[in-house]
C-alpha cells in the first residue's frame, strides 16, 4: 500500500496520541505522524507545513481545551482553499452533542469515527477517502 504523506493527530489526551501514533506506524499508514494537543497548535503546525509533508489526513478530537475541534475547523476554513482539497479531516470522538453534530454538518469534514481508533476503522478511512487498503494479515504466517 502506498503510504500517506503524513497524518496529523489533534487530541489533548497524550495517551490517545501515543496509541494512535503507534497504531498508524505499525500498520505502515505513514512514516510521519504530527501531533498537536489543541486546535491552536494544529493551526500553527499546518501553517509551517507545506508541499509533500502536508498532512493527507487529520484525525481531530472535538473536546479540547483552548481551541476545540469545531473552533479549529472554523479557523481552518479561513486558510488556503488548496489545503482543503488535499486534506481529509475525520472527527474522533466519544460522544457528540446534538448542537455539535448540527455545526459539523456545516463544516468541511469527511466523517465521524468513534474512539478508540482501531485497525478496522483506519482501513475503512483508507478505503473510503484514499482508495487504499491495509494489506491483509494472516495470523498463521506469524507462527511459520
């Protein structure tokens, strides 16, 4: 499978970021995982990232201190239109308030995925948005 240029994880939970980075790298989705702990850090990181290093995928938490996921999306929409076409944004969340769901319908996201992130969820994102699929894994091959 062709790897994504990079993936940006935006979550205030360092354990989630660590586990998600480990999962993405172990599945060979990308070599480069960028991490921001809130929307402000994510916007700053994106401002300094361009060209081949620009994230192909942003996995964004909704509830964060400071600039939360929805506020990040509102600010992000004010940035370069070219970046919008090149980057897929998936919201990662545990629960969604009805008001948040209504606001997300107005913003430019590719979908919602419930936490925790799993191999199956990553494979689904890759298939739906990148026309790629994780290589099938045969557990019997591990014992040979």
